[in-house]
């Protein structure tokens, strides 16, 4: 399978991995993540979604008709092209694509607000966590939910040599960052394992509102 490193050395180039991103393991995992998010947040067909770092849009695709219109943000042009193809052939329904980068100094936040913000396996790439969490809060409608799925704290083996992001997150520390960003309720649960031929890593689902 394709993943964030190729046996030892981290490969940050999401563009060149776009065409082979969707594989049965990622599709199945995205289905499980979508089911957990739906169970935790009870969306409806009017729920306005922002998926941040959407990749090929697998999680929004798996949510399907359980949610309403979606804005899919990703910084990789190659992955945005894959999402555009899915919109064109109907696999992604009622979706728009943006290159919005919430880590940027000059990020122009969209005027719209969302009921559900989803970000899966993205935050470990984000150095300035507090900036992005604060921006999520501004983009979320009161009563909405932010769902973060990411790695639990790990020893660096997930990405291997050369990775400069977070080695997963301590759940309590992340919850504290979420509270500082203005989220009153933070619930943590298991997000399921990521199994590869070179190891297994646990993940969490944080639901903040
Ligand atoms: C490990 S992938 C996960 C993709 C997708 N969420 C999934 O679960 O299949 C991380 C994604 O985050 C995107 N990304 C990384 N940094 C980003 C940033 N600052 N803004 C937006 N997207 C970013 C990458 O392009 C990539 O699509």
C-alpha cells in the first residue's frame, strides 16, 4: 500500500502519490472513520461540511448522503485533481474544492460557516497547531462539531526518518489545546488502528464542540 513513508524514509510528496492514493485499505479505513464521525455527531443531509486536508475526499465520500454540501480543502494539487475527477463522475456529491491552507500567515478564511469540520491524519503535519485550531473554531457554527482523527503519540516510526511534524499526539495535551482554542466540550475515543506490513499504530477520534 501507499503511505507516508516508503520503508524508512518519509516521502512528503503528496502530488506524486495522488494517482495511487485510494487503495482498499484506505477506502475501508475511511468508511470506519466516517461511521464513527456520523455516530458521534448525528449529521443530517443539511449538515455543511469542511474536510480539511481531505486528500482524495475518501471520508466525505464515505459519509455520502448522511451529510450536505462539502468544501474539500487540500494543499496538494495532485490530490485536488483526484477529487475533481470524483466530483465530475458523481462519486463526490455536492462538493467544492479549495486550496485553503489554514497554516499560512495570509490565509483568507471563507465567509461561510460549517456544522462539521473533519480532519483525518492531517494535524500531525501542522506545526502551528493552535493557529489552525483557532481558525477551525472561527469557521464552525455554534453547535457544530470539529472531528480530528490522528495518531496517538508514537516513537516516530510511522513516518520514519526526515519527518518534521508531530509524532502523534497525547490525547490529554490535544484536548488542552482544543480548550485553549475555545472548544468547551472535547470527547476522545479510539479511532481504530492503522496496520501496515511494518507495524501497527493506534489513532484517536477527538470530537470538539
Ligand atoms: C496523510 S494525508 C491524509 C489524507 C486524507 N485525510 C485521508 O485520510 O486519506 C494528509 C493530507 O493533508 C494534506 N495537507 C498537509 N498539510 C496541509 C495543509 N497545511 N493544508 C491543507 N492540507 C494539508 C496533504 O496534502 C494530504 O492530503
